[in-house]
C-alpha cells in the first residue's frame, strides 16, 4: 500500500497554489485528508511574521507529541528562514525549498533525512488540472518581489520578481476551463509585476486569458497602486473582469508610507480609488496597524483619510515584528492594546462602508457557489461579497443570478 501524505498549508493563496502543485506531482503516494491517519505530513509554511513562524513551529511540535515517529517535511517560505534550525533540532525529517516542490515524489521516497533548499530563481512549469475541494481555480502567474518594504521578509525567502511564461499560464487555464472551472484567481507574490521581465503586462495577459473558451470571471490577487496603468484601466468595463480589485495601500498616512519604504502616497491613491469606484467596482486593501512611528497624530490623520476612500473590503492586521527587517529596529514601538484598539476602529469603519455598498448593489448578483451541506450554499458575487443561498436542490459549483437578497450587517442571504 502506498504511503499516505497529508498537506498542511499556512499563509497566502500562493502557498495554496504551491500545495496543489505538490499534490499534482504525487505519483507513488496516496493523498490523505486526515493528518492522524498519515505516514508523512508536508507543512507548507508561512514566515511573514515572527508569529507565523511560531504557529508553524507549534503545529510541528503538536504533531510530534501525538506521533513521535511521524515523518514531517517542511516546505514553503519557512524552509528558507527557519528550515536550518528546525532541521538541526531534529523537529523535521526533511526540508525542501520552493524550487524543489515539483520533485516532491522523488524527495519523499528518500529513506534518510534530507535538506534540499534549492534556489530562489526557479519558476514552476507545472500545469495543475484540478483543485481539491475548490470551485474556483487559483493560477499562479509570477513569483517573488522587487519591492523592499521595510517590514517585509518575503523577497528574502521568495526571491526577486519573475514571471511564469504566458503559454504555461494559458495552457493551465485551458486545462482547468475544460475541466469545468469558470472563475480564475490570478495569484503570486507580487501579482502586478507580471510581465515586466518579459516585455509584457498584466493587461496583455488578461486579454489573452479572456479569449479562452469557458472563462467566465477573472479575479486578480493583489495589485500595487503604481502597477495600475492606463492599459489596465481600459479593461475595467470588460464583462469577464470581476467587479472587485484588491489594491495594497498598507497605510493612508504619508508619514507611515515613507517609514515603510512604500512607493504609494495618499493623494494619488485616493484619486486612483475614486476613478475605479466610479466604474462600479468594490475595492479592498491591506492595512498595517501599529507599525513603529504610528503616533496618535499620525493615526488621526490616517483615519481621516480612510473615511474619504471608497473602500468595501479590508485585510487589516496589527504590525508584528519580523526579525532581519528594517522595521524591526524602528522606534517608538506601539503598545499592543493601542494597536488592537486602532485595528478595531479601522475595521468598523470599513465594515460600515461594505454594508452601504451591499445595500446599493443587491441586484444582478452573479454568484459561483461552493460545495454546501444541509441545503446551505456559500459563494462570492462579482463584488467579492459572500452570499448564503438556501436551496432544496444541489447547487454545488453552480453559477446563480440573484436579484432578491436579504442584506444585513453580517452578510447577504437568499433562497433559490
């Protein structure tokens, strides 16, 4: 009987995709959906903060306590930052870097402990044909980042920005579309940098993808404000573009943006957001709260600015120190309770904005439903708002058009 392998994925969508790549490469192993009934656990780790490292270490320690003989293999970003120490402490059986994931079948067959870190210039060529338990397909279009934001360790563990070849991306989407997928989420470490190293661009790639039969909706992971050019803006009216963009601001105060070594500034960010919102788009962002230097005065200015943004979605997180980054040495540090209060204040403001947006966008909602149970299904509309649908018929992985939804502060729901 083939040995059973369980994958535990931490972190971002890029890691989710990388896990699917590894799953697709298993030839002489059986995929397990239960870690306790597995022979090997592959931990696809995140290292974006010290806290992420701690979560991965805690998970691995828990596995070893339950089953000291279990083979644990560390993969993902943490293999580049903490792999050496975890391997040296014999917490893991093996360590594999990003460039090794396509060789996973051979690597897992090794009887001896291994440390295969590889390099940070590799780019995948794997075409993933299925996504386990998913109705939407994630497609990785690039790897790495050329930005050097002061709080971020990612370029050090994923390398500089490099694009996947367009023909591989298109072949991937053609294969998935022929297998019934209609919604595609383009993902990567810094998605908007796609094509710069190949004389292409995000807009050119989107146009090519849109010609593939079966492609109904395209979402884009996260863009930087300076990556949104006129060529991209011209595509906003296309029917296959999801009516939601996630544009990473990280802050709304120029003082903080400068401290963070960011390339965006408030005035141009606001102008960009207003222009895109006028086309009927929902807009999300990332925001770091409590970064060193965020005084009460700076925070007040930031919140005044946030009130002016046409925001509908928010990925806000409290600053968490990451060793070996410039921000880790900055002062003054912001007390945890103060950062927590600011996080709550910011979240409430954007929640109210989202509620108002949903109230005015409650008709002609195109929702791709995921697998449901007990007659309850969930999915996302074109504005990336979650909708709960009650139905007596099996609507798993189906598209539905909704014109009557109940909009409340918690979310949208309807019967179908």
